[in-house]
């Protein structure tokens, strides 16, 4: 059976989106100029009551879930720590998303 994507050299759009999302997360984690994107990423509401039921999935939770699916030596380190090192983060993305 012929794989249409391989024959047409079109990349899987879901993999492209995942790669862009992880790249953006790394870019945000390397920022340390106090912009709102970084502040929102690490913000945790204090003094607010949570609604009843399962909490909504946060962006950080979805990133952690995607990265936990990767196999390799970086699993014991939190994604935000790896993302602060640009070369290590690029290697994680390159090695795990094809």
C-alpha cells in the first residue's frame, strides 16, 4: 500500500501543530523580561474557590501530558526546566516528533 503523505511529501498537520506548540512553550519559558505571556504561564490563583468537579485542563497540563508520552532520559526532569535550555529543548522536540 502506498502512503499518500510520503508520496506527496506533505507533513502530518497534527505533528506540525504539536511541534509549533512545544517550540512556543520553550520560547515563553526562556523569557525573563516580565511579559504577560510568561506570567500567565506560571500564574496560580490564590484565594479563589475552585468549581465542583474535575478541574479544566490547563495549557501547562497539556504540555506535560504530551512530553510524558516521550520516552528517553529527560522524563525525570520537568518540561519547563528543559525548555530553559534552548539546545536541549530543540533536541527533545527533534528527537520525539517526526
